[in-house]
């Protein structure tokens, strides 16, 4: 029976990892859960939609080439815009999936630390999973009967790079407006970021095998990015029997900083012991512009 429960837990983790759509990871109970000298090791997965904005510096250049139907170039005009600084805002939330291995250690019965190593992928960008890493700590401040009160801290570093899928206009907007008139526009992104989360709250033992937990938390995202944008539009016109082709090419770059749109939120979760020393956590985190779902499985030894 215990083996069946173990396999069920592993299946739930696999299903969760491949059926969800993330600057975030699961946090687990906001209180320490390991005895002094005890370790835990296991996988964790999270998926989130998070609102992001930032300040950026833009440069733009337009080039117009007009050609007759016999191949003669009539005019060539190049326009370069003076660099400007403006606000960049992601229209739809950024979707980032994260998969981590979490190694935790009980420093004392009321204090534990953890190391996270894994990968992250930005779903809006045509990119591969990138290396991600982080650390965390949990402390229990108060304990009475089935109730514990505590706090946790978690920090994650990661990056992503690649082209924006679909129409870049649907992904980001700002003072970078002229490109909307072009076609075949592409955005190539390169971003590095980190996130910090701090939570406080209770952990309550509902039964011998089930804990429920949650509380308010503070969420901070900081990073920087570089964008290369290009596009082209072609128009033809016939005047007096002569066909003229106007080709306009566009290129631009941007670089700047990014941050979260909202900082404060709350989360709730449940921890279920699938077998002895094998807890499964499932939780939901929310701020004003963020929704995060996650699950983690750990083996204690």
C-alpha cells in the first residue's frame, strides 16, 4: 500500500509538471519542518503569470529604398531617431516555468536552510530552459499543540533569451511605436533577473498526515534586459505605366531594467504525507498582478 501511495505521488508531480503553463517557485510551509541534522531532497515545479514593467533606453532607425520596375534606385533615405528613455510594460503577464531540485538541512529543530538548483523557461519567448539557482531559509518562532508560526526567505536567480513568439506588439509596448507599421517584426530578448520572497504565517496540523499553511508574503523582482527589434514593409505603386517599389526596413535596440508590478500578496497550501518521510506540497500564490501554482515532493533522511 505504501508503494502505491509513493507511485501516486510521483505521478501527480509528473502530471503537474507537464500540464501547467514563472519568476517563482513553491515556498512550502512558512515554518521549519526538519529535525536538527536531518536532510530532505526532492523536485519542485511552479508555473506563474507575473506582471512586469521597467524603464528602457531606445534607439531606432528607418531606411526607405524606392526602386523602379527596371531596377533603378530612385531614392534612399535613412532616418535615425535620437535615443529616448521611456517605460516598458509587458501587456500580458510573463509566463515562466521553473523546475528545481531542493536540498534542505535542519540546522536546529526550529531553523532550516535550503539550496535550489534547476532550470527556468520563459513561455512567451522562443527559448530553451536556462540554468537557475537559489537558496532559502525557514524559522519557527512559536509552537503550541498543532499550531506553528514562522517565517521564510527565498531568493532565485535566472535568465532567458530568444525571440518573442507571435506579434511582439502583443507582448510589450512603450515609446517604441513606429515599428507597428512594419511587417515581419521580430524581437530578440536577453534578460537576467532575480526574485526575492519573504513570507510569514501559520502551519496547522489538520491530521497526522496533513498540514495546511499560508499567510502574507512580499515579492520583489529585479533584473535587466536587452532587445533587438527589426521589421520590414514593402509597398508597390504604378504611375504612368511605371511600377515603383518602396521598401522600408526598421531596426532598433533597447536596454533597461525590469521590476514587478505589485509586491504584496498571500499564499495558501497543503502538505500531505504520501508515505513516511515523503511529504507532497501543493500551493497557490497571488499578488495584484501575479498568479503562481506549484508543487514539490521531498524525501527526508
